[in-house]
C-alpha cells in the first residue's frame, strides 16, 4: 500500500468506508426522527378526537385502542442471546449485475420462449449460468483474491461450467430442429462466461460475439422481412455482449473484483449460499431498509468500532517513498544502524573466506497460473456438413480415423485439431488445414489442392492424384506422393523441416527435403538472383 493511501486509513479502517458508514448511520437516525414525529402527531390527533366523548366511551375507546395497538417488543436483557441473523450487504457491482440480468438477459429469454420451446429452454439455462456467475462475483467481493490454479477457484466455477455444457448439449440434441441456427448462436456465445478467469475481460468478450455472428447472420438472412421476432431475437442476444462488456469495463476491468480485507473464498461461498440475497438477483429496492413496526421506533444503528476514534500513542511508521526520503534526510546518522564488521570477517582481507563463500543459485521464477479446466476456451469437437462445406474442428486424439465421403462440389476445412487422422474418400474440390498439431490427411483425389496454414507435425498422403499443395507458416511436415501425383506443384512460404517422400523403383520411398536456405545476389543491372544453398558433406 502506498504512503498516499495510508494517509486515508485510520488503524486499518479506510476513510472512504468510514464516511459511507457514517452516512448510513445518519440516514438511519433521520428515519427514526421522522417516524417519532409522525407517531407523536398521531397520538395528539387521537387525544383531540377522544376529548369530547363521555367518560365511559373514553375509557372504552382508550381500552380498545390500547388493546388493538401492536405491542412494542421489550428490550432484551443484556444477558439474553440476540438472534443470529445472517445478512450480506450487496455491493454496487452486484446491483449493477442484477440490472444487467433484468435489462439484457430477461428480455432475451422472453423473446426466446415466444419463438420455440427448445429455444426458450436453452435461453433459460443460459440465464441460469449468469445467475451462477452472480453468486461467484458476490462471493469474490467478500473474499481475498484466489488464483485460478487454486482448487477452490475451480470448485466455485463448477456450477457455471456445468450450465455451459448443458447449453451446448441442448444444441447437440436438437440438430434436426428448424431453429438449429438459434441454438447454435447461443452455444457459440455461452463460453463468454469465462471472462472471470481472464485479466482482460473487455477484449475477451467480443471474441465470442464474433463467434456467434456467423449463425446470427444466417438467421437475419433467412427471416429478414419474414419474421420480426427472429430479428428481435438476434438483436437482443448480441446486445448481451455489448452490455456485458460495458459492465466489466466499469466494475471488473482486470478481472473479478476481490476484497483485500475479506476472508477465504470457501467461507464466502458458504455465506452467500446460506443468505437469501444470493439465490436470485435482488430487486431494485432490495437494499432499502425494512419499514419499522407500527408499535414503536426501530432499534438504533450499531455503534462504530471502539478502535476507530481511539488515538494510538505510538507514531505511525512511514512506508514507501516517504520512508526512503526520511532515511536520506538523516544525513550522517543514516549509518548508525549498520552492524560493525570485524576485520576477521572481511573477505577482501581473508582469501580463505572467499574460497568458502558460495553464490546462491538463482531462484526459479514462479510458473504463471493456468486457467481452471472448468472454464477453458476449448470448444466441443464437431464434424458437420454446412451447405457444400465439411467442418472438422477441435478434435483431440479421438481414437479413430475420421472418415468423410466427399463429392466433387464439396470442400473440407480441418481446424484446431491435434493427434487426429482424417481420411477423405472420393474426389472433392479443395481441402484446408489450419492451426493443427500432429494431424494426418489421407486423400484420394482433388480438383483444386490442399492448403496448410500454421500447422506443425502434419502428414499428407496422396492415394491417387492432386494438382497443388500450398504450405504457409508451418513446421515439421511430411508429404507422401503416389506415382500418379509426381507432377504435383508444391508452394511453400515461411515453412521449415518439410520433406517430400516419392516412390522409387523398389518398395522404399525416397525422402527429399524442401530447401530452406537461399543465397541472393545482385547483378550490374540491379536484378536479384536467388539460388539454393547446398551443403556438401
């Protein structure tokens, strides 16, 4: 904590916090005063009304009034135990999150239920995930910061992760639904709830809005000028990302807001689970104090801590830059606290001490925390045909060969796969492989060719014939050609460790490395000449 911040602290109490508590106590006292004044006026009015009545009537009316008046609870004895009521004060950030759910999520759920029952069910699960995230944010506001590698952190996010998986599962179980585009839109955007594990949520949120736009644009294209409710559905869903981005920018710029003076996250989760305020977003007036009982004024506010107004006899110790300047201003006294070194302890006068001294080993830097497995950004694996394009994405060691029966007018995209083998049977138009690791491709025939972009450890086997192979920004590739495909054209750029295996007269294949090193020379006419550098050895 800096010295400037210490100026506004009184024995561990932040001045801003004290001012807020003082304002709350003042407001409470004003409410008590107003209530007492109104009670006195009512008593005076009732006394005037009953002054003209006969004595019997007065006695009867007074008795009736006393009997019907609510009893004022007596002050409990000092030794009597007070009731244990758990109350959690809702921070401003949580109230803003409640407004976000009310004004952004609820309208989306309402329009989803109008469109289709399955779409409405998925939207409700989507909302439940945000309510679960509200519980986490409330617990975080009551506890000290916890690293994502802590098991408690992953346990706190486990309910949210379960609801994210359930949202995607609804999409997978209803692939034949006429509203499959709606289900896909939500399934692509629901991982946005993972912003709580990042330090830059403002830049994290738009990524999943872009992922959902592919399917959202399909809905707009299909139902434009046909079904206005579908257009409204798309607008309300995309609005969620914009509102969530604005919310995190204001309250959680660098991730969830923690409480340096709070307790453990596990205790905070238990406290918020036991409290009613964590079960559902609170209404806008939930923070208002309950109305006092009609029989008497409410109890006064609790007194402030005794240590707030006490003065300490010991002077506050300076820290930070103030301590540095104070030490420099001591002048010659600055060395008074140094320990006297005996001549026998001086290494420059005792060579035998230098021989025995050891330089401490450099400490290893701490490993950066990893994201909990419950909320990783990894998307589910899928293999599906959309129009004339096959999509094979996010497979990781599936344990079996992925087979595609292709046609001439179809193309295939393989993206973000690892330890996967894809076999394409038949003749297709083109194949693209992007951002894959250790992926194998077995292909029969192609009309156009194969494009490999940002891959490592890939293998391509040509069974029949393809005209073109293009490789860009890749490393460690193996290409196996058949005799009928030796006329293939291979283009490479920013690629290393690429070998091409061609058939020979025997059964073995000849491995030919693709050149990586070139020599460039310039002639008298200013033209450049590039030649392959060959190493004899």
